[in-house]
C-alpha cells in the first residue's frame, strides 16, 4: 500500500479549525458471512465536497446506508457536530440534517413531481388538510434553482433518470439538509446534465451544505472534490487532498497497485459484412427515421444525450417494441422480431439500461441470473429436459472469474452484490451466450475503473471474434475509447457519424446538441 | 480499537442469525412443535401410523390443488377459479360415469383436459387481453359455478355411482397406501422437479421473479404464464375428480372451500425456507400444518368454528413472523 496517506494535511478553507460536521470512526459491518466493512473512518467539514471512491464492493454504499440509518453498524462511532449519535432509523438521519440520494433512485411512479419532492417531509396544512397550493409556492423556487423543468403537478411517470435525480436533490434542499450524500449521481446522466449537477453541487457547497460524493468517474472527483477518501475491501486506505490528490494516486489507492491501461490499437481491423441493418426506423416520439448498418466484428457506438432516443432504438432492434414504420434486416434477410424471445432466437442480445428493473432477478443466485439466457446449455440434453446443475455452477464460476465479480460463490443472490457487480452479472449473461449482435445500453454504468477496463477488453475481444456490437453510452469518454465508429443521436435522429480520429469526446458532445 | 455495543436496541449477530433461521425454518419448526404437542397431549390417538395416514389421505386433495395453485403464483398471478372449477369437474366426472356410462379412465382424461382448457382460457384472458388475474379468474370461476348448476340442475348426482369410481379415491395400492396419497406424491414430486430442476422451471421462476427482465432475457413470458394457469387448472380437475370419488357424488359447490385452503397452504409455504417466495416444497409444508392442525383439534373435540379461526390465525402469524424476522435479520 504505497498510497500517500495524508490525513491531517491542511484543508482548504481553513476547515481544520472548525468542528467537522461528520466524523465516522472504525465503522464495521458484516452481512451474514460477508464482512462488508472492516473498519472505515472519514470526516467531513461544513461546506466541504468530500469524495469517496473505491472498487465495486469496497463498501461505499454500505457505509452510506449506515449513515442513512438503513443498516446498523456492528462496531464504530459516528459523531455529528462533535456529538456522538445513534442514527438507528432513516427518520433520525433526516433529523440530524443528512439527506441521501442512493445509487438506486427512490421515487414513487404514481405520484406527481411535487408529491415526490415532499415524500417524507412534514407538510404545511390548512384546516387539517395538506395545503398543496402553499407547498407548491414554497417549493417552486427550489425546484427552479435545481432546474426541474417538468411542472410540479406532472406525474413522474415517464420522466428521465436525470429529472428524477433532480427531484431527489430538491427533496434534500426542502428538508434543509446540511449534508447531502450522493451515491454515483452521474452514472445515468449525460454530459450536459452532469455539468448542471456539478454547478448545483458547487452552489450547495458555497452555501455551506456539505456533500459526500461517491463516483467511479475520477475526472469528476478531481474536478469537484477538495478531499477524497478511498475505500478498499472494507477499509479506508487513503485520504488524499491538496497536491497529493491526483489521478495516478487515486487509481493506485483504489486498486492497490498500478492498473494496466489497455491501449487501443489504432489500426482499424478489417470489419466483416453487414449483420444488422435498419432503414428509416420510426417509433414516435422517440425514434424518427433512423438508418444504420452494423458490421460483423465492429463496435459501433451511439452517443448523445439521455432522452435522445437511443434506448428506444435499442428496444426496436431487439424486438421489445414494434416500430411504427421502417425496415430491418439481419444477415441480409428481412427481420421483424415480434418479441425479444424471437430476437434472441435469431442471435441478438441486449444488456438493458436499468439493471435492477430490466435485467436482474435480485432474489435469485448469480448462477440463475447468468444461465437464464443460456438454458439450452444447462440442460442435460434435448431428450432429457433436466437441468445440469453442475454445468450451471461451473459456467457461472467461469464468468465470475472472467469479470472478477466479487461474491462468495455462484449461489449468492444477486441482490446482495454491490451495484457494479450486479452490472457485471447483467453483461456476463450475454457474454456467455455469444450472440451475433450484442446491444449494450450503458454497459459500464456504476462499474469501477478496473472492471470497466476488463469489460471493455471483453467487448473488444468478442468483436474481434466476429460479434457485431452496438454500445450506447452517455459517458463521452467511453465511446472513443471503445468503439470503431460512433453515431450521435439527437431528438430521435442520427445527426453525425464519427470515425477514426474524428471520434473524440468533444466531437460527440458537440454533435449531441446539434439541432437535427 | 472499536467501541462495541453502541445501542441497546442493536441486535447481536447471534440474535440476527437466529432470527434469520427462524424466518426460514419457523413454519417447519411450528409443524414439528405441533406434532410433538399433540403427541404428548393425546399419546393414544394422535401419533399413530393409522392417524398419520388418515391425515395425509384427507389432506392429499388440498395438497394437489394447492400444488397447482403454486405454479400460478410462481409465475406471478393468482388463480381464484380453482375451487369452483374443481366443483364443476366433480359433477362432470360423476355425470360422465353415471349418465353417459363412459369408461372411467376416459372420463378422467376428458375432465383433466377440460381443466387444462380452463387454465388456457384464464391464461389468455390475463396475458392477451391483459385483465388482472384476480378479476379474470374470479369471473371465470363464477361462470364455472353457473355451468355446474346448469349441468346438474342443482341436484347432486348420487344414485348409481359405480364402485370402481369410488375406488379411485378410497382404494389403496402399493403397501396399502391410499391412492390419494400416491397421486399427491406423484403430482407434487412432478411439480417440484419441473420448477426446481428443469430449464423450463428456470423460466417459470424468472417470470415470477421479474417479468420485465425475463422478457428481455428472451423468455416468452406470456407462454410461461399460460402454462402456470394450465397446470393450476389440471390440478384443480384432479382434485375435483378425487373429491367426487371420495364423496360418491357430484355436488355443485362441493369443492369451493378448497380455494381458501389452497391459498392458506401456498402462502404459508412462501414463509418456508425461502424468503417470501412461493415454491412447491413450501406449499407441501403449509398444507401439512393446516392438516395436522385440523386433525389435532378434531381429536380434542374442538368445535368446527375453531378450526377456521386456527387456519386464519396460523396463516397470519406464520407469514407475519417470517417477514418480521427477515427484516430484523437484514438490518
Ligand atoms: N444485504 C447484503 N447482504 C450481503 N452482502 C452484502 C449486502 N449488501 C452489501 N453486501 C456486500 O458488501 C460488500 C460491499 O458492498 P457495497 O454495496 O457497499 O459496495 P460499493 O463500494 O458500494 O460497490 P459499487 O461501487 O459496486 O456500488 C459487497 O461485497 C457486497 O456483496
Ligand atoms: Mg455502491
């Protein structure tokens, strides 16, 4: 462990003089036999933007679940304003001035924006009834400040992840939180939205609100935070600030050694023939006349803002929705999938955007989740339709090793894994099947830097073996790193094609805002 | 280095482990405790091979219909038509055998096929017309009751029931084990293998676990749901046939009350071994709890009403304790 340990280094803004807002010492927590936290410590000054980083399963989410009163620590001490506190329940955490935006966003689909903002907040009443009109008057300026564009009385159903995220921020502000904890806030935001989020975070900090900011995106961390704590395997291994806070130091502290960055070979590989073709594919309002060709052996990226229609396009290609008009062809033959099952039959695979809602069976084992798209391979045979459990376990074992999924064994329920490890399971299912065409919607969302490199390597490897891969990503850095070619979508149309050296973060972001 | 015992409310890891075990094994422990208690209180009448065989024999019909219902709930739907369907099936089989003089095996095959058709109808209404399964199966069940009255004109078919038909349910086979028990073991065993040990069973569990994810993983969700209803319908038919044979008559509404027993067994089962999931083995345990509970009360001469009170109370307590224990153990 060679990471610079700079606890006690002078903190910007003379924060060393003030009493820290929050102090956590030697927090430990076990789930059954898994020691998720072995002893982590951290303190946050008033108005500080404190970063928290660590590999998937390092214990970040567990730590903040403890702060939030959702889990109870087995050992350790938590102080707020220098006074020792028992958090115990989420209500208590709120009373203490902490507000949480968890990795898996909380919202109630059937309610309005305003009702969601006021969820769990004591409300003004008039004649014993909730006075929504007065509440709306109070909330409106705060909603404006964080940039909620939807009307307060609109239903949250159909709102984008970004907007739901803003609702969560707004709720924290309405509660007058002094510490807002954000678990991977930008994981599902596009570049422009992320910028707005950063502005909000800086604004909060300037007004004295502290922020604990968890992310796998080191650029954001470096950009925003004044101090960064690093967790590894359930322990705090470093606290970096000032001059010691730079990317190599962070990476080293996170992985506990140097990381081998896979350099892209600039040489364009020979790509194969067209595998999947779409002509004028339309499904209003999200997809409008999209045409594309996907070749064997290529990784084709689709960039653009969240809401540009990329996920909807993927669903059309995968047979999850039916197009209003337009044509598709697979291997030169007309392709009109009536359902995802039909698409899978002819050789497609999709890693959906929302892993918990759309991809995973949380109460089921890793082996179950991996094998569900590969059932023909776990049967004893065509005439003996029994499941070969040993084959299933060993197949799962291979994937767990290949993707370094952090879990006790193949029978661990997926719901018990950390967010990033869940994502690996969702991808592993298809890597095991090896479809002709694999569509990945935000494949490395919430995945740590080591695993991200690994997932990219596996995707490239599959492409080299002849698979046609379509990758959707809102992270502008990811596509140039991974793809042979990038299409940028805006408002349901493809507005730009970028290849070779023209694929850059800047070009993608610029094209994303193009008026189609 | 660390301060221990931060709060009096905090549960020790040992307590948590115990709660976790209780949540999973509580129903089984309860079942065993009940058997032990009854055995101590009534050593002569309760713990005998004869009584146990009798309890199982009595409970077999409920277990079969509950086993079928388990498949419907595993795929994430409810089937409220089973009791009414079983009543209709009982009348039909008696009618076929007594009035139409059909050979018994043929009658049985026709009625079970009919059960499958009812399941198919339920499944289509739910998956294709997208009617909520509670409404759909309640509607279908009500129609079936109407059909039962129409077929029997409201009069039970009692006269002329052939001995061979009675022997379906009353007969004994291998080592003198009652046929009902043998059929029950075959049905539940088959269902367990289907759900737990076949690739198709994986799809069944996937659909119940997360239908959206199952669809995007390439599972034909509608087909699996329809299958769940079909199996539920076939099991209801089997129970209807065996009940008619046991009663020696076809009576409208005879099997209606199996609906409640089956639901109680299935939900008790969801509190067994697995965290709130429905499964065949759990249903078996649930049905046993109800059966032994009734039997014990009978032996002590408790009035009928108390049996219903017992059934309701056991259900709420068992499911409630399991979910409470689980949530405490998780924190
Ligand atoms: N309810 C639970 N039951 C059992 N194990 C759990 C549970 N919750 C978390 N864990 C385990 O604790 C460890 C830490 O998980 P945690 O979610 O805190 O990681 P993380 O740092 O947030 O990772 P990520 O970046 O992937 O979100 C993991 O090994 C995880 O499997
Ligand atoms: Mg996490």
